[in-house]
């Protein structure tokens, strides 16, 4: 009869250790669960995810019910070990000391560390499952949990801390960026690239992606009519900037479709061309790209002229430029759209001086500074503090650069060499 009684006690001890492990694992599971993934599951109709979110909304009650039962079970286990020890060895202090060490070891290994490691590794999968028993226990023993939390809230109040409602803040842009980067196989590479570009729209200005003033295809009304007619006929753009002798001053925008419709009814002429011009739309150079996208939508525009603080024309920005900044190049309507900047077999590339630095960094995987000049020519002039001669070489951001051609006080062509660190990694 004594053996049966001892067997029952040992069995009860094992059950208590298992229960303690379950509560310990539940605590880790609920605290480590991804709340955004739980919200996604809840939106799909997962009842367990809904229960988990309800529990996490009041962490004081959640921790109250878990720790209440976890401590009760651990205390009962320690008491039961003492009873078993007294029955086996009597009132021997050494036996009680050994039993205390053994039960501490058992609780640490089997009821704390191991269950918590399992819970941390499978938190998102287990959270909707453990939410069922925890919710049932909280409803059944709500008064006991409330009574314990009453003293806990009082102590937190003395410390000047708040408890109760979940006060976890929303994700910041940098946290979202980190989540996208670490998404791995869950988000395709192209989609990750678009999301990363979307995050950058607030920090990129229209000056970073605009077409420089010298590269704008425009009509000068002071030119002979035959030249203007030929330029319009061979243009690859549906909208053209229009000047009148002074290329620093835009007088309007010509919509080619509107011109075509009008020409079918009336003969072509400079005076008629002036009547067809739309009013130009100007934006400051430091306008954030995301804000400009909104401005285009609000003003129902697709093209804007970029000006500096003095009103001087700097370049041209279009809706397509912003879209391409998000998803990459997608049009082949212009002759140079098919040009591909890439390293040759010798590890160098010939680049136009007007090339955009951000585009060079993206295509050639470089780290040229973009917080100053926006073009390669501007970067070289700023670095040298003078207009270089042909053949001058330098190194900027670990990238060797050789000036191949200079003309009209600017670098027309330069040769970039692959940085040594990158060439060695190939």
C-alpha cells in the first residue's frame, strides 16, 4: 500500500512538472508571437488568432493567469518533493537539501528552459492553440486574476508606470524597411525592390531624378519654321517644352496630340503653335518625390519644370520618372532607352558626364555620394574644384574615374573602373 502511495505521489510530481512546462511555454509563446501575423490569421477567420489577440490586448491579465497557475504548480511540486523525501528518508537535513537541488534542476530543465525554447521557436504556430486554454482559465478564474492584478497595478502606480491596455507602438519606417529586407522567400525579389524604393520616396527629391536642363528636348520658337516642323515630326515625346529665344525661360508645353488634331483643321504656323501651348507647371528642386507624386495627382499634371530657390530652371520631372524610380525602367520609346550601363570584361565602363549618380550606383553597384551633385560631371567638378583636362584621373568613394573628354566647361565623357574590393569579389 505504501508503494502504491509513493507511485501516485511521483506520478503527481511528473504531472505538476509537465503543467509547469506548459504554462512556461505559453508565456513565451504569447510574448514572442508576431502580432501582425496573428492579425492576418484573424482576418482569415482563425478563431484561435482572435483569442490570442484579445489576450495580448491586456497583457496584465494574460501574465496574471499564466504566472498565477505557474507559481501554484511550482509551489505544489516543491511541497510534494518535500513530502516524498520525508517519507523516504525521514527528517534528514541532507536529504531535504538534495531534494531541493533536484527539484530545482528538474523545474529549470523540464519546466522552464526546454519549454520556453520550444515556445520561442514555434510561437506563431502555437499562439492560436494555447490561446484556447488560457482564455478558458481567465474566464473561470477571472476574480482571482483580478485580485492579484489589483496589487500589481498599485505597485506599478507607485513606480509611475502604466499597466493594462496594450501600448505597443506602430512600426516605424525603418522597422518596416527591416521587415521587408528580412522577408526572404516570403516576398519576391522584385516586389521587395519596389517596396524599398517606395520607402525612399520621402528622402529622394525631384532634383535627384529629373532630366537636367541641358538634356531637355525643347522647341525654340525663334528657330525657322521648317526646323520646328522637322523637330516635332521626329520627336519621341508627346509633350515638349517650348522656349522663345531664351532657354532659361519656358513659355509653355506643347501637347503633340493636340497639335495633330488642330493641324488637321488649320495650317501649321508659329502663331497657331503659341495658341496651343499649355501653361508650364513649376516645382521647387527640394520637393520630396512622394509629395511630387501627390502634387501631380492633385493638379492633374504629368510633367513639371524644376527650379531652384532663385527661380532658375534646373531640369524636368515627369510622372514616368517617378514610376520608373519605383519599378525600374519600363519604356523603350526613346532612342537611348535601350542603352545598358554595365561593366565590360576589363572591369570598366564609359559613361556620359550627365549620367545620374543614383542610376550609376544602382546599375553598377557603386557607392558614389549623392548628397551633393546629382550628375557624374557635377561630382567630378566638385571633387577637383576645377574643370579637368582630358586624361585626369581620381578616386571617389573607392571608384577610380578617368576623364575621357571635356567640352564647354564640363566633363562630357568619363571612364569608371570597378572598385578593387568589388572586382576581387567577382
